[in-house]
C-alpha cells in the first residue's frame, strides 16, 4: 500500500513539478502549489501510508517562517531524484 500512495501522492507530483521547472522560462509567476492534508499538526494513525506520502510533500514545501529546502536548478543545491 505504501508504494501505491507514494506513486500517486508523492512521486507523480514531484515528477510533474520537475517537468514544469524544466520548461519554465524563469519569468515571474508560474507557481507550484502542493496540497497536503495536515500531517504536520498531528498523527493520522489509521492512514500511515497516505500520511507518509503526503507528509513528504509538506517537508519540501516552504511554509511561513520556514524556508524551502529545495534549491533552484543551477544554484548548487540539492535535487530530488
């Protein structure tokens, strides 16, 4: 079950975002918004696979007061394989 949630909720989102970033010309705009389900405030005991997959997106998403861990291409930072 974890692999299915990972493929649908995390991997596909990251791959689509990478494809968008590769073709984006750098002009203002072109935002990407990841939708999560609130895993950060508390546990989802009955939905561990789902929470882990969506929580991954939350962990790489900038939040107010917390900078993004992702780096822009060419900035010398890390990337998502």
